[in-house]
C-alpha cells in the first residue's frame, strides 16, 4: 500500500517518500483516510509507530487544498514539551519544503526569549506548533490570533489533558472556533483521560492499535533486583557487558540525573544529564550531540520520555522506576523505534518491589525478577504500616472510604509515628 492509495495528493506523497516514508505504517494507514475526510480522531498507537506523520500529512493537505488570499493561522499543533515542539516543527517543515507552496510554520515554546518568536510571527503563520504556556504568552502580546484555526492537533494528548495542563488548555480552547477538526494522538489513554477527550471531540473515529505489530521486533524487557545503593555499580556492569552504542537512563529527579551522570563520568564514561533545570540551549545541545553519538549515556528525567525520536536507541534503563504504568510505556518507547529492536531494563529495589508489581499488573505483563551474581539484594523489603481508620469513615468492607473523609497525609504520618512508638494515633477529624 502507498500513500496515494490512502488519498494523499501525489506531491505530498512524493515529499513523504523523499523523507524516508516509503510505505505507510499501521497508524498512518488507519488515520489518514478519516483525517483527510475531516473526521475527528482519538488515536492510540505505540511510541515510534509514526504518529507525527499520521497527523502532519493530512494537516498539510488540508492547508494546500484550501488556499486563502490572506495568511491566517489555520492549523495548530499543541505539544507538552519544548523538545517535542521543535521535533514536530522540523517534520512539518521538511514535508512542506519540497512543495514550494509558501506555507509558513511557527514553532513556539518557552525557556528562550519570546522576542525572536514574536518577530517570526510578523506577516503571520499558516501553521503553529506550540506548547500551551508560550502560545498564550504570544496571544497576550497580540502577535497571533487563533479564531481561524480549522484543525487542532493534540500530540501526546493524554499529557495535555492531564491536570498539569488543564487550565492552559482550557484557555487555548476558548480562543479557537467551535467548528473545527480535532485530532488527538498518544501512546496511552487511561479511562479518565479518554472520557475527557471524548467531550472535546465530535463523533470521533477511534483508532486503537496494539502495542506491537505482528512483524515488529519487540522491545526485550528485563527486570533486575538490586539494592538501591548498588544501582550505579550495576549500571556500569551492564554498560561493560552489553556495550550498547548509546544508552538512555531514566531517574526520578534533576538532582539524581546530575549525580548519576557525574558518577559515570568519574568512571571514564561519556555521560551527561538532561532535565528541565538546564537552559533550553543546553537541552538542545545535549540532544543534538546525543543524536550525533558524541555521548554514550544520557541520564534524564521523564522530560525525555515523551515524543523524542532518537534513531537506533539500543538500550533504555529505568534506574528509578516510573511513577505510573503509562510513564513506563513512554519510557521504554524510546527504544525499539521504527522497526528496530531494543532492550529496556528496570532496576527493582526492595523498596520499589510493590511499585514494580503494580506497573506489571497495569501493563498486563509478568517478567521474571533477575538477580545477577555480585548484585544480589540484601536490603529488607519495607513492611507497610497499617493506618487505623476511624469508625464511620471506612467503606463497608473496611478497605475503602468515602471521598473527602479518608485519612489525610498528616493522619498517615501520625499513625506511622504512633505505631512506631507503640501508641494509638490521634486522627484529625475530617473537615477541620
């Protein structure tokens, strides 16, 4: 099957082939016909499956098919991170450039001076790729109007619909026409986010592709049990034995990224941190050098878990486990992209055993927990402290509770302290 068969105009199909899109991927096969027909989409597909082209191609075709005498912003792509904004903008510009259609694309994100972005919007832009916060800043400067947007794309839509972006997203939506096409793409949608997405769409086409195609090389996953204090030594051991060309290591905090990268460097590893505490210029430089294979290891927070496409990433390591099962999907999706095989290794400490069990349950997987010689864990598994629940506040089975009447975090801390002292905790009454 080729792109023209799916309804793509010949010139745009040629542009796609010139960029290496020789044949449409499953998500592109499923998404292009309804998107070209003007349908709203709610599409779930694994990372590395070609979602960017799945919305970029129909979006460009609509702009090319309906030229307007005066330049107005008719397409808007919202993304959650600066790096993803830059990456999507590059793909759109590369697809449009051979067409000589005069389309102007603006890429807007924070962390850098707003002035060059305002200057770049003089004369207007047909297509805008933006993070929500910087987009609203530009609108407040009267440099952009969104009342002519015909197509809205939410890339990594589950993140944009989450509480962290809710207020900004609502403010952006209020500036858009109610009559528009909306396309939502992500690798994961939990039930709450899916229900919220449904309210923003009109009779959407649902696309849910499995995590792995029948002929796609799977990401080989491993879980290794290790004491928390021995994780860096285990990481060095794996780098020595596996000898990956590049490795992406996920940690829980910016401090951990700096700390682990520094430890690796002291062992003659070319390692660098990557996180939101770096300037935008430094972040762009790290990514560019990592793609050029000038770094062996990048130690990162979940900033790098979504949307970033780095070719041929052979190994991803969860030094710290992710906070949620969805984050686990996005992290391991940095390897095994575009038909290539990859490996993802998770370190499971005694303290995070329960968290790992929950991730496995939510992902429907069951991995054997390996113990490597010399790295067998010796730390004890923490015993959960039961939290007493006052009479009348628990559910009928004694395991639940009424929303708004469950013990607070402070109540739980008091209970833990009282249990350690052998006393009975005093629980603060709800609502006071």
